[in-house]
C-alpha cells in the first residue's frame, strides 16, 4: 500500500459510547477525499485521532508509510499532517500576519540556530514575513492582515483557519467543515482557494453541503455511528441505496 | 542600504515598527538614571522599587506572555535571596558570583517545578504554585539553624563590586548596581519576547489548541520560559539580599506573591514595562498611605482593584496606550 494517510482498525470509545468503530480509512497521494455523515457520526473525533489530539482506544494511524499512533500532535505537524477546525480556533489578539509568520517560523525553526530563534527580532526574518504575506494574499486576507484577528469578519476568520494550516506546508491537509457557519453562497471564495491547491497536498474534507462535496471530491467515505458505511467514487455514493437511506431517511 | 529600506514592504515595516525602541522607552530608562541625581536621599527605596519591577518583569514573562497563572512566584525570589545570603554569610562575598549562583539555583528549582505545571488548567496551576510557595516557606521557617527562621538570616557581608565600589549606607552604589543589572536583564527579556520564540509564546497564551496544531511543542516551551523566569526572579531576590545585607523570611511569603500579581496587573501585562510602572505606583502609594494611616492602604488597594478590573483593563499602560490612540484619532480628524 502506498497510501499517504491510513488508519488500521481504528477504535475509540468514550466510556460506553463507541465513536470510532473499526475504521480503515485510506488516502491516496493527491487525493481529494471527502468524509461525510450525519451530525454526531464521529467525524471530528476521527480527525482528532489522526492529528494526535485524542488517543485511539486501539488500532493505528499511518502517515506516509510510518506509524504515528504514539507520536505527539506537534511532531505530526512537522511530519506534514495539518488541520483546520470546525469551530474557529485562532489567536484572537495576534494579527493574521503575526499568526501566519509564527506558523512559518515554527516550521522553519530547525534551520535557525537557537540564538537567532531566541534573540533576533521577528522582523529581521523578512523572507518569512514575505512568505506569510503571500499566503495571506492567496487567501484574500491581504487587506486584513494587520489588524487583530478577533476584529475580523467571520468569513475572514474561516480563511485564516486555512492559511494557518497551509503555512505548515502539509503533505496531508485535514479540513473539518471549512465552510461551517458561512452563509450559503459565500463559501465560493473558500472553495475557489481549495480548488487551486496543488496536488502535492492530499486533502481529507469534512463537509455537509453535498453540492460542494460532489464538486470537490474524487472519493467519498460515509461515516455513520462511528462506522464506515461505504467508500467510493461520487457516482457510486449517489447510487448506493444505504447512503440514500441514511440521508433521506427511507426506512424499511 | 537605503534602497533596501525603501523596498521593505509595508508588512515588514509594520512588524519592525512594533519592535523598535520607542522614545518613551528611552525616556523611561533615562528617568531612572535621573533619579540618582534628583533623589539622592531616597536611593534605598528606589532600589527596592527597581528590584520589585524586575521581579514583576519575570512574572510578566510567564503570566503576560505565556499565560501561566501563578500564586507562588515568590518561591524563586526567595530561593535567590537565600542563596545569595547564605553564600555571603559563608565566605563567598563577591556580588556577581552571588547573582550568578542565585540565578542558577532558582532556575533549577523553576525547571523542576515546571513539570508540575505543563499540564492542567488555570485552577490547577494556581493551587500547585500556591502549594509550592507555602511548602518552601515552611521549610525555610523550620530550618532555623541555617536560615535564622523568622528572625532572618544574619551576617550577610557583601564584598565590593569589582573589588572597588563598596556598598554605602545611602545606597548609591546599590542603586547603580541594581539599575545596570535590571537594564541588562530587561534588554535580554525584551529581545526574547520580540523573537520568533516570543511570538510562539504569545500564541500559546492566545490558544493552546491552535498552537499545538501548528507544531509548537507546548510543554517544552512552557518548561523553558518558566525556568528562565525563575532565573530572573532569583536574581531579583539576590539583588535584594545584597543591597540590604539581610534576608527576611518574608521574601518567601504568600503576601509577596500576591502583591506581585497585583503590581503586574495594575501596571499592565504583556507590555514589558507594566511590572516597573506597577511597582512604582504600588510601592509609592503603599509608602505614602501607610504613613498617613496603616488602614488607608488596604482600603485604597481594595478600591483600586475594583476600579481597575471594571474600567481599566490592561492596567495603567493599557489605559495609557488607549489614551494615546484616542489622541491620535482626534488629531487625524482635526487635520482632515
Ligand atoms: N470528549 C468527548 N467525551 C465524550 N463524548 C464525546 C467527546 N467528544 C465527542 N463525543 C461524542 O462523540 C460523538 C461524535 O462526535 P463528533 O464531534 O466526532 O461528531 P461529528 O461527526 O464531527 O459531528 P458534527 O457533524 O456535528 O460535527 C458525539 O456523540 C459526541 O457527543
Ligand atoms: Mg464535527
């Protein structure tokens, strides 16, 4: 298998509540993979186990052929696994420019000696700042990059979520409902950016809006009650009667 | 060179502007130099204010910048004070050696304590730091044979600086000594807080979940800054010992930790100068009001705290910078 990201028999229970049941997810390099499922299906919990925020009860997680199940969350980021959050998780009192510069400095920290990292001003690293600015520009945040994050409009904050994840230069990007809370029709900006990301970045997308999912994904996994119901191409998913049952509630 | 400057983009100069030494900062340090000439009879008190300011700066590093709350920071101040005192009482009279050993000792203590703090929320941290502070106080209190207990450590003899400048009764040498050490440590701290490392610390304070998600090793960073803050607190404690030639057990008291927290909050957190400004206001007001009537001080402090929390978020410096912004805004309007 040459999957870039993989779970093997992943299992997670909170007390008696099983939220991940034997999930075997596999992301091919360059994938545009969507993870869908009803509220409470366990999508976010799955992401949290992939990124190391939560420890699975059993099973393993593999990134680019190496097992990362026991590797700390920050180390997984350095290895190229990055994410956005369903609920804005930003640095309210930092400006977007500082926040993204911070992420790039963290990524590049091994290239600087400790003296420079500790005692040289951030502004001396103009290459990093320029890179941060370029990334913010790419995400239509150039106009707002010098004001504190908490003053930004909600939609802009969603874009900053993406900018921070991209600043780590991920191999695999996990997007937890990037358009959550953005009014219908205003998520175009976000998805335009998503569609321009290079194929070197493999993407796992959680999203409820089916139109967005079908436009974006080349593969879809449906998760129900923590269990993988089915994985397939968009057309296979549309045709699948079990999926229709879950989504349209056509019982019995 | 000027070509380079001209080319520096708006966003780079924005960050550069924030990190530059402002004229108000230079004025601040020059004023402290001026105190030496203007108030020659109050230099002992002035030294104590400076030492408290330096101590508050060390709290600012962990509370203001890294967001770690603590009620036991006096532990490290006390460790530094006793280390310097015990050394001087047992034949090592050189002040610089005293500072160095005190700083290292406090730093090691801080490093060890930091592992208790790297996990857990604010409440856990408050309780643990409080516990460490109380514990240490009691240990020093019981070890009467070595520390003098409640009577304090006697026989602290400090040698001359560079073998030349002795500590005089008026505190002239002491003030210059404290001022220079404080300034050096301030420059050290300032450059650290403006570095990529300082930015990472601030981001941990702002949001740990996100800081972790961009790859910051949070526990390592916190352990690290906690140890450095302990070093500076220890040096501040040693300065107090050396300039007063005595160690009282109150260097370890809960009151000291609590007052320090008030000083920093009154002055303003994460401003670099909040600790110094807070120390000036707090100690001057305390001195003046307790001279009028000891009860006035507690009363005034109570009112100040309530007003501060309700109306002056960000302390004196926070309020001041808002005033400056208002003034700029108003002037811009006038011009256009
Ligand atoms: N820390 C926790 N402790 C106990 N139960 C939890 C915890 N985290 C999540 N759960 C439960 O696990 C289940 C899955 O939650 P999760 O957030 O993963 O769902 P989701 O698929 O992301 O849903 P949504 O579409 O609403 O975001 C829910 O029933 C939730 O209540
Ligand atoms: Mg979710």
